[in-house]
């Protein structure tokens, strides 16, 4: 589309049956952005703005996606209108539920967006020039995603309206700023922020806001909550990832959160009085926290935790004994922890009766597996790999009568399997690979009557099969 008249001739506004619309510019091809094309000033930004203005969707649109737009202003039909000295928001798109904006190379300010009463999902991707955001209210917003916004410095998450004295949240009528706001309701449950290197998040949200799923990755900014607005989040069934966030807790109300390592962020949520707000997560992933040296014993109070993954934490020296108290745990993955020399002894007290999936990988200082491994009566899947110092398996492995899948890979010092493996009668998959010291398979393999899959890969020492 070369001219703005072409956009008007499309008459999208009149197509009342149109519910989903995707506008994709030429510079956005196969998921890549032609930034060289943009920065060499071969794009007529004024023409692009005029074309977008002419592509006004119908009022009943439900899903809107715009990719590769290189104008410096967003569409006029999505902005509040200024009449005299007053700003009048018009809810032109009362049925819009999802809006995704990506690869906006020239947009610096995303401000003055109209009220979208039914908007549930808002995604902003790859806007290298974006410096500020001001939009809403979006009272129905459930999911907010912001990715690859390197110049965005500050965003305020505020309630859809300013609360007066005596309402929930207390007196905060003068707390919220006049710009840089994303005004949301109490439906926000998912917040995903990644690759926003300078972003500072400030929140003025009521207690009724139950943030359940959140992810911060590759963010070196700050998170600040205001205690006088009772901005405490309730993390339930949280799927939390800790990467390069810098956060800090200074007290019971999480008053100021800033300038901290990933370990300190984790500590914020698991100890002191903040712990009461995190009693119900079902999944916790602690990944790529290189400065992490220990984990708090308070983790043992996460009694509803079902999935725990700890990996790529080069400084972590030991796992906490409280892991044995995680009575609901079903999946435990311990990977790429080069300084871990042993697994917690507390696990031998048979508290992990629900554990079904255990993965131990690339823990190079771990030279032996404990005998209590055989006490994991519900274990269905066991994956052992990358243990350079492991010389033998515990005999108790033969007591894992519920085991269905056994994977053993890259343990060069292993020369034999434990005696009595025929007792693993439930085993359906056996995969062994890169075990250079093994010369034969266990005789007990003949007793694997349920075996459906057998893989032997790169075991060059094996001379015969049973």
C-alpha cells in the first residue's frame, strides 16, 4: 500500500463483520525486522502514519495486531481526543480483547490511548525507540507483556481510577503521576517483562489485585511498590523465574524493591513476613543465578510446591535441608550446579513420597548418589547425566519398583550396574548413552517384562548383550 488514499479506500471501518485484524508492514518479514532499511531513512514515516490512520478498524473488532510499523506516532483512532483544555477518552473499541504491537522502530511515546473496557491482553514487542507509555484505563486487563523495550525507563502500574479516602487501598489520591501510567483494574494476573534493560516498575495497586503468573528476565531495572497503597501482591500457583532482576525488600510491606541480585529477590519472597504471601505456589524455577551461593531454609514452608527446578547457579554450594519438607513435590530437577557435592540428607526421611520425576545433571562435584534414593516409592522417571565423578550407583536403586523411565548419560567412571535390577519390573524405557566404562548390560534386563523402549548409544565398551 503506497498512498494514504489506498488505506481509506479499504474502508475497514465499514466492515462490521471483521473481528480479527493483522496489519503487517513490508519491513517485517519472516519474523525479522529490517532495521537497516529503517535507519537509512528509506521509510516515509509521515506516509506510514497517514496509512495507519486510514486503516481504522470497525468498532466491533476483537483482536488487533500491528507489525513492522515505522511511524513516529500511533494511530489517531486509538488516542484520546483533546477538546480545549480537556482530554476526552472515547471507548471506540468496546469489544477489543487482545492487542499486540511489535517491531515499531520509530515510536518514542505510546501515550494517550483510549479506554478499552474489554481489553484482556496487551503485548508490546521490539520497540527500540520507545521511551514512555501512558494508556488506559483497561479495567479488564488480565495479561501484560513487555519485551525488548531497551529505552523504556519507567512505567507506573496504577488502578483504573484514583481511590479516595476510605476506599480499599487507603489515601493515595496524590500518589500516581500524570504520565507514564498503565491503568489497570483488579483482573491483572499475568505480568511478563523481558529484555527491558533500563525499566523501573512502580506499582499503585489494591489488595484485590492477585498477580498469579509473573516473569522477569534480562531486566536490570527496579521494582518499587508503595506501602501506603497496600500494594502487596498475592502470588498463587506462581510460575516464577529469577534471572537478572535487581530487587530488594526493606520490610514487612515490601516498601522499596531495588538494586538486588536474583538471590536477594528470592530471599525477599521466602523469608521474613513476606513468606505469608507465598504459601501456595505450585512451581518454582531458580535458573541462571550465577551469584547465588545458598538457598533459605524457609523454602521448606512451601508445602504446596509440586515442581522445583534449580539450575545454572554456578555459585550454589549446597541445597537446603528443608527440601525434605516439600511433601507435595512431584518434580525435582537439579542441573548445572558444579559446586554441589551431595544431596540433602533430609530427603532420606521419606517425606518426598509424591516425587515422580528426579533429574540430576551436570553436577560435576557430585561423586556419589545417596542410598535413600531407593526410598522414593512414587518415582516414575529418573534421569542421571553428566556426573563426571560418579563411580557407581547405589544398590537401593533396585527398590524403585514404580520406576518406568530410566535415563543414564555421560557418566564416564561408571563400570557396572547394581545387582538386582530385575526387580524394576515396571520399567518401560531404558536409555543409556556415553558410558565408556560399561562392558555389558545388567543380567537383570531379562526381567524387564514391561520394557517398551531400549536405547544404547555410544557405549563403545559393550562387547555383548545378555
